[in-house]
């Protein structure tokens, strides 16, 4: 029986004897090295996935998968792959630590707890000074708990505007209005711009002059559009004060006729508080195509001149004011954008002459100014709605003639908008409509944490392999069999299997170190009781 025991001991000793350096790495650490390599490849896969997705729209994946889910999956794989070598390294380091120096036997228990998870690793770090490699393993174990959550922070979805479709704006280079059959059969067909022109004039005149009519609304289905600078034919206006041209003659006692050189006049009497006269150059009683203020600018592609005369003198003194509004065709340049559904257009008049427009006055149809912009207001009675409108605006604001500028400006803007739509040439400016989309933005610094775990675990693995070779001990790692065989006779004899509390108390009184037995045939944990009573601890 004794020979059998010796034979068994010899066989066991051979089984746990140190391997060669090459065998220790290949046989003892192959699984851990492959596991670490798999974790590093998973980290590389995360980097490749994020690099190919960065700056692109959020991918629509099958089965409802998201990019965050894929990153979380690979980061979890990294964590799982790293924990295998880390825990085995901590377990192996407990053997090398006891082989290098005599240590408290309770440290053996602390190493074992650290290899089992985050809580044990945290306690290991909090309990006094330890060598660097075991602490590195404990730090990696604790830090890996947050790996998946922190790695997912690398991916954020940010909104941005991207071109999605075309946006359009109507413009015109040639005004050729559509005319109804009724107008075509009329002898005045050549002088009408059609019903739309009449409506445009009325809309402009009757819109609140303090709220300017905006240029034509663009067609932007997404609410965010841009267009290149564009030009269109439109209607413009100039205003001039011609009060100095008013002359007066007394037709009968107390009654005065104040007139302009073109035939426009006011009939003033002592008992009439105020009078207004509105006339235009299309009327038969006004000199044909007459302009009083703009005779030095014959190149205007003129539509008509509107003259407004007002008087509040009751015949006492000369208090007559006169304005001329020149309506003419012009070329306007626009810059239009739509942001969040709100259009903004800046416009500039760049051409106002026949030469620039490539036509003469006769080539433009005359709009219905003569049928709308005329009339008198006298003694509280208006001959036309427009006369009543002008009188109300002036009398409400103490005769402030600048209010008429707002009214007329609204009218020319309304005319321009109508001409751009109703011109008949069907020209449109193509712009770009933008839609909001979510795109992938990568915050690469969040990957530093996971990369640090991979790098740290690699250092831990190589350092553990190196220490194992330096101490010339076998690769036992977390094997419970190695623990069973390693306890020397002193520990076995003086320590009984009791409660965990008692065992922990007793091991704190014992120091031990890992060394070979007397004939150097096997390794054993040699105990030093330090003269204390092992059995006296409850």
C-alpha cells in the first residue's frame, strides 16, 4: 500500500509539474488567448460598423434591429470574451503571489473572491495594498460592468436637412395674359389684362396698408426650401410730389378750380371742408400717356400714371397737395428661402427701362387702371369706392399722404404676383426642398473605455503568463483540484471544516507560501502558525 501511495504521489507530482515555456503558453493559455483575441476582434467590428455608419442616415434593419442594439451586442461579446482570461489570470496570480512571498492565508480567499465577479473584485481593491497585476484584473472586472452602457453612448442620432425633392416658383419673362372669351369678343380686349388683373388691383388696394403684401408664396412641400437667385417680370412704382405744379383760378365768387397741367383738377368752395380727386393717364380727359414728374425718364415701360389731388383749405389759401404714382413694368431679382414653413423673400429692382426689357411701351397690355383708379370725394360723398378708400385713409390720419404709398405699394406687389402666375409662359424656377432626417453621429471617445478594457486585459494576460514562467509554477488558474492537492499536512491537521465565519477567522491567523517540498517533487502551501493557537478562534 505504501508503494502504491508513493506511486500515486509521484504520478500526481508529474501531472502538476511545470511545463516548458512553449507548452505553458500553448497548452495552458490557449483558451484565454483565443478568448482575448475574439474580444479584440469584436471591438474592431464595432469600430468598422460605426465607421461605415457615421454621417449616414439611420439604417433601417430587418427584424426591428437598431444600430445601438448591434453595438450593445458586440460590446457584450467583448465583455464576455475578456472576463474569461481576466478571471483565470486573477486565479493564477494567487498562486504566483504565494510563490513569490509569504502571505496571509486569508489573501488566498480574497483572490478567489476577486476571480468570481465585480463585488469580490471591489472588496479585493479595498483591502490594503496588493501587487499591480491582481489589482489590474480587479479593476477590469469592476469596470467591465459599465462597458455595454458606456459604449452605446458613442452612437447618437442627430437631425439634419437633406435634399429630398424639387421646389418650384413661378416667374415670367413675357407678359401675355390669358383672356376670357367675353374679353376676346370685346372691342376693348387688347386693353384688358383679364379678370385676374382686376382682382389683383382690388386686392392690393383694399389690403391694410400697414401690412404689406408679401411676394408670391413658393411651393415648398417640406417647409424648408432654397432657390438660386432668380428674375421675373413685375410691376414697379415711383411716387413724386407735384404740388408745385398746381394752378388756381376762380370760376365764381367763393369757388376755385385748382388743376394740374395734364387736366386733373379739384373744384374747391368755401363750404366744402375737403375734396379728393383721383385720375389716371388712361382717362380721355387726361393728356394721353401724360406724366408730369417723370418726363426726364422716357425709357420707363410705363403702364399708367395715377394722380391724386387733395385739399383741406375750404377755399382759404392754397393748401392743395398733388402726387403722381407712376406704374411701370420692371425686372425684379428675388432671393427666396423657406425655413420651418416661413417664407422669406428679398427683392431688388434691377431693370426698369424699355431697352433693358427689350420692348417698347406699346408691347405691354394696359391693365385696368382706368376702370379702377379714378373718382372724386367731395362734401362727404365719394363717386367711387376707391375715392372713398383714399379719403378714409387720409382723413383718419390727418391727411398724411404717405399712407397712400402703402396702398399703392400693396397694389403693385399684388399685380406682380398675379403676372408671375398668369403670364401664360409657364416658366418656373426649380429649387431644392429639404427634409429632416436622422443621421448617425459617432462620439469616438466613448470607445476609449472599451478599448482600455481590451488593452488592459491583454497586458494582464501577458503579465500573468510571464510571472507564471518566472516562478516556474504550473498553470493551475482556478482549478479546485490544485487547491486540494496544494494544502500541506500542517494546514490539513490543524484546520477542520467548520463554518465560513470560523474558517475566515482562522485563515487570518495563518501565513503561508507556495513552495516545493523537501525533495522538490511537488508544490505545496506551507503554513506558519506563528505560535498562535489555531483552535482557539471561535
